[in-house]
C-alpha cells in the first residue's frame, strides 16, 4: 500500500483529533514541524477551523505526517468533506529540506475570513472538534456520507451537548 506524507495546517495539528480521524492510537501519531510556502492561514467564515489561501509573501505553519496510507488518506478526505476541500500535492518545507506532501486545499465553496493561528485555538474548541470528529468518523465507518450541509449543524449541536 502506497504511503504519502500529508501536511496539516489547521485543527488536524491536534494529535488527539488526528488520531480519531485516522483511526490510529494517539501514540502512533508522530507529527513533525513543517511549513507551506506561498500560502496563508485564514479562518473559514462562520466556523472555528481554518483553510489556506494563496499568498506569495506568506508561509503557512503546520505539521507533517509521514507515511499516510490510502485508507488513512480516504478517512482524512471524508473528514475534511470532499465538497469543501481537495487533496493536492504541494512542496512543503520539513526536516531541513523540501518534499512533496498532500495538502487539503479549499474548493470554491469555502469562504475564507480573517487570520487563524493554531496556537490561539482554545481547548474548548478543540474538545468540540474532537466530539464532532467522533460522530463524523462513525458515519464513515457506517458508509454514510455526511457532506449534506444540513447535517453539519446537528453534528455540532450534539458534540456541544456531549
């Protein structure tokens, strides 16, 4: 099974959240610092998570996961919602060099807003994102498509209630 590195710039830099999405034990998630030249982090309008936008003067900070297999990449793309994000290979700086890694890029449907920083993402929002991920990935396991925009408000509300 082919394994590829994946670059994370947003909420999936949280190793607990990432382990839920990948279906891995948290101890098996080893992220390394990385950066994506030519891109800037922005909040997604009306949401607590980010997207990236092209900006030749910027560099999006993030983390690299080496060796994601096809099953894990499918889980990531399901979680990110294929209607809002697509995975594309881009040059990423990590480990003192540059390598090609898969990056989730927003589609035209995603509306960027102001700046977003992982370091400023508060723990209550992280806990909420993890609860959302538990439900989303349970849908994945059952083969249920969650990309219908009418489902997202309910997922968020149930996660907040838990």
